C-alpha cells in the first residue's frame, strides 16, 4: 500500500512518536520474555539473529498494524518484502543482538516513520535499562518497569550544553573502527564510554553524552529512530560529508554512510571538519 506524504496522521509528530513508543514498548516486552533465547544463527551479512529478534519483529508489526494501519514496514528481519515509498516505517526489532546474547543491558527496539527520505518521528525502547525515548517535534523519555510496562508520564528531554573540552564520547562495544577513533582523538581529550546499539542516541538526547562517531557499516533501521529523537532534543546527526542522512535508499541496500551524532549541530560540524582534515 502506498501512503501519501500528506497523510494527516503525520501532522502531529509528537502524537505519532507516542504511537511508535507504544509499539516499541510492546516489542520490548517480548524481548524481556525471550531473554533466555540462545538459538542463534548467522545471516548472510554476517550478523547474528535469534528467536527473540523474530518474536519482537512480529510483536512490533502487530502493534504497528493496530496503531498505524496501512503504513508499510521495512524491517531488518524482512527487508526486501516491502518497497520504500514516500512514507514508510523503519523497524529494528532487536538492535544489539550481540549485546542481548551476551546478557548485556544496552539492547533496544527502534522504530521510525520516514517521510520523503527523512524520519519525522521515532522511538527507542531499552527494556533492560528501563528506558523509553521518543521524538517528533519534541523529545521525551519515559521509565519502563521490569516487564516493560510504562511507569509515570513521558517527560521532555533536551541535549546538554556541549563542553569545550572533556567530551563524553559513546563508543560501540562490539563495532569500533579506526576512522572514528582518529576523528575523536583530533577533537581533544574525552572519556569514551562503551555502549551497544541505538541506546547511544537516547543518551545523547537526554544530555547524558556529547558525541558518537561511526565510520563502520550500519543500516538505516539502526539509526533512523535515533536521528528523529536526537534532532527533536536539539542535537544533530550528519554524514561525514556534512549532510543529513537520507532513508529508504534501496540502491545501496539500506546501508548508511559514515556519520556523527552529537549534542549540537556545531559539534557535529566540528567532527565533520576533523574527518575532512584526517581524510584529506
């Protein structure tokens, strides 16, 4: 089904983000119920998948069919079954499968609505951390209980002022890359904190970190929700060419270009300039 970019459900982006948050929360509850899953297999791209990925994928799609009927869903676990139109959902039902399998806490569900190549709303649910982030026009955080039930009201969040020195850097626990390390070092001393998955975007949006760089391979469903949330909180995601990422790029297999996520556009542009200096 083709959804027009003028679909009235897209007009209230904060309400749209709240619906995505509920869908992500339901899928996150499924992940908690499947916490003991260890039936892992390796996909063609070399990444692991287990029954928890598939169960969360089904839960998220059921929720989206109820909450946002008719909007096509492109999921990591069923890519190729749906084409990217002007409006579609990007879903990663378990971002951080390696973290999940290693009994870590920073795995999550990521869901975003994309319109004309850019995310207009997103949600990230990290059930083991008890956290749910969402964003449309504004960004929000809500606590989750031990069964991923919502606790209290969602509260507005914004990025924190970026320090001139001593940046709080978020680094990938399982996917470090030399390009990111060189760029980060050129920006001055900072403290690197290892975190898996798109949880990094939630921490940036809540003002708990300043910068994340990624020169290695990522996929659109890994970052679209975080892009929406961080932008709504006052931060920015830019490619190392200094442009905002585009989504729905079937021609490159939904792979992202190298990017920086930062607590301000100014800091993101500093990282872009550093990347150009290193590469040029």
